[in-house]
C-alpha cells in the first residue's frame, strides 16, 4: 500500500513537472508571434525602443491601413490563397491516384518505378530552377499564377506519404468491392479513399504550407507587382529602405494569419494522419 502511494505521488510530481515544462516551451514558441502582432500595433519608433515596451502603450491600425492602401495586399493575398489552394487540391488528387496504383495494382516494374519516383525527393528544387524557368517561359506562364501551380503538382512526397496509408488498407476490401461489381474507379473513390482521409488531411496541411512559403519559385515566376504572392510582396516591404518597422511587422502579420488558421482548422486531421502513418502493423 505504501509502495503504491509512493508510485502515485511520483507520477503526480512527474505530471506537474511535465505540465510546467510544456507551458514554458509553449510560451517560448508563441512569444515571436506575440511580439510580431503587438509590434504591428505600435508606432515605428516604439518598435525599436530600448528598453522595449512589452505591451503597446498606444494602439494604432494605421500600419495595416497603409499596407492595404499603398500596396496591392488584397491581390497578393488572393494570389497566395489561389496558388496554394489549387496546387494542394491537385497534389492530393494526383498523389492519391498514383499512391493507389503503386499500392494496390499489380504491373510489371512497379517497385522499380516507385523507387525511381521517390528518388526524385533527393534532388533539391534549386537545381531545377533554371531549366524549369526556361520551360515555363516557353509555355508563356511567366507572370502567371499557373506558372507557380503546375511545377508543384507532380511531387513524390505526396505519393510516398499516401502509399503507406493505402498499404495499411486490407486487400480484402478491394476484393469484396470487385465481387460486388464495383469498377476500379468506384473502388478507389468510395471504398479506399475514405480510409486514407487522415493521410490526405496531413498531406493537405504540409503541402499547403510548403507552397505558401515557396518564396524562391514564386519570386522567379511572379515578376510583375500584381502577379506576386503575399510572401514575395511582403518580402519587398522588408527590403524597402523606409525604416518603418511597424509597417513591415503589419505585413508579416498578414502573411502569418492564414497559416495559423489552416493549422487550427485542420489540426485534428494533421495529428491523426501523422499518428496513424507512424504506426505500421
């Protein structure tokens, strides 16, 4: 009895220490976001003030007003949402179909083709920037949102991720669907695709964030001001010689808000996808 009481007390102490550590590191990670947001509500002189004001003494929304008034921030936001959203939807569609084929269909050279396909993940995208830009230029897609979208659709990571989920789905389900008269498309859409929803949710978030932050390719393709994405447009504000740091903080806050909303809305699918994908029977 005494030993059980000691074990319970030890576990309670461990829980308290763990919770304190989690709270500490959570605050530590959230502090940059807090400083970014509060600085966007200050005057420029207050941002670089020493010692700093941890809480704004005077709140102002002039920085946000100037971003949307002096820059095409709404256009940049639409461009980013359109590019990231459409690219991610196309990636999910293409990756799920390819992963299903590699996992469930039997054809000659399947494993070799999959290895070669996945091996492309080891090639940095920066290596392909020049030939990819030349091809995009020949197709007339420079300064076009579709020039930012199509090169990001055929990625090996999505196929690699979803194949693991399709592998975990029992082959008996596919066989039962075929016996009931379902074709390959119907089996894929109605039987197996719902099973891999957690993986699709994880892929959606990871790919959306990757495309949203794909600064280099969007900078190369979107050369005109109205064809820039939000990340590229905000970066131009950071390069401006105007030392209005609060104005730049407001632009950075605008760029960070969509990512926070995506994680909040799809957090459940992301957590389930990562946890299920990490467990193999």
